[in-house]
């Protein structure tokens, strides 16, 4: 596609991994395996929680929502990432690209909200155990989940403005999926609102959620240190290990991708692509593993499920 036709069309080209085109058949193997693990792992977590009455507790309801969010993240990007690697198509329309951008960023916002809700669950269970069941009732959990989804759905709506911009630069996107900042680089219209809103959104959602999670763990640590028994202190902290790991797995790639986009202009394009793929794949891949290994109740139910199928 020539530069002039690329500019005038509404078709965008997903570059994938620059300079590694001849290795795509080999690169597609680990990526296909990762996507399979993302889909199967999160579906298994959802199935076990749904079918085991003993797991119908607030902590596992939030875990189910986390698994559903990770599953949707995988489903929203699998067709473009594997489409590029398998040589099926590198082209994506503007409407499809905006839709993918909406879901990728919206699901990230949702996952941040779920992690904050899980921190509140741990805070209530450890700092106010006698009122745990009266605070986290099924009705309140449903309201909390709906609020998380609505916050994400409404806050990402300005992404739709991308539809009305003039894209005067060659339509080459640096990833194998669509991102808001990636599309803005190709725009010749006034993008000040979108740039400012994106920064404000990160501060008001992801950063605020991270601060509130940190504050909740400060109170949790104060409560745990006040427990006289060493065994009880360790037992209380162990219930938080899986959540702390999930928080790190989510926030570290986001911080890395943000730093690379903001300050990594001199870096190889391959670094940007790798960070983008880590951002969309690492949390959905690791969360089922973390909770299956670190959460005794879920681990034992999964063992029972596997043994019954064999």
C-alpha cells in the first residue's frame, strides 16, 4: 500500500514485531500457547468457582470477576495478535481499531477496580472480621461490581472521539493490536483534549486505585502486627499474598508501558512492542496461576476437579 493511499484510507496496518517477519511462524508458537493458557486457565477458575458452593464467598466472587476480565482481555486481542503472527491479516479498519482500543483500556480500568475491591475485601476480613459478612453482603458485592463496570465503560467513552480525527500520517500502528496513544501519533487534528484526558484518567483511576490499595495494606499491616501470636500473624498475611502478587503483576507492566511510551522515544520499536504484549498478556496469564498456587481453597477444589475427571 502506497503512502498516499494509506493516508486516505480508513485501514490501518498492524506492524507486529518489526524486523522479525521471517520468524513469525516460530514466534506464533509461544504466543498461541500463551493465549490458550489464558483462555483455559481463566475458564477453569470461573468453572470451579461456579460449581463449588464452598467458594461462594466475597473473595471468590471478586476473583471470578478478575478471571472474567482477564478472559475478555485475551478475547479482545487474540484475533489481531495471532492474525499478524499467522500471516492471516495485518489490516484493521478504524472502527474495529477504536472498538479494540475501547475494550483494552476499559478492561484495564476494570481490572484495577477489581483489585481495589479485593483489597477492601482483605481489609475488611482482617481489620473488621466480626462485621465481614454484614459489610460484604451479596447485594453490596453486586452493587460494587456494577459500579466498577460502569466506571470503566463511562470513563473510556472519549476514545470514541478517535473516529472524528484526521489521520494524515501513514497508517502504520506499532503493535499487533490497537492502543489509544498509538492512534494519536497518526493524527493531525487537535489532540490536546484526548492527551490530557488520558493522563487525567490514569491519575484518577489507576493511580488512585493503587494509592487506596496501598493505604488498605498499611491498615492491614498495623492490624496484623498487633496480633500476639506469630502463627496467627503469618496466617493473616498469607491470605493476602495472592492479591499482592496480582497487584504487582498488573501494575508493573502498566508502569513499564507508560514509561516506555512517555520517555522511551530513543528505544528500539521492538521494546515498545514487547512491553505492549506484556501489558495485555502477562496479567491474564499469571493471575490464574497465582490464585491456583497461593489460595489453598481454590487449589484443593481444582485438585478434586481434576481427580474426578481422570
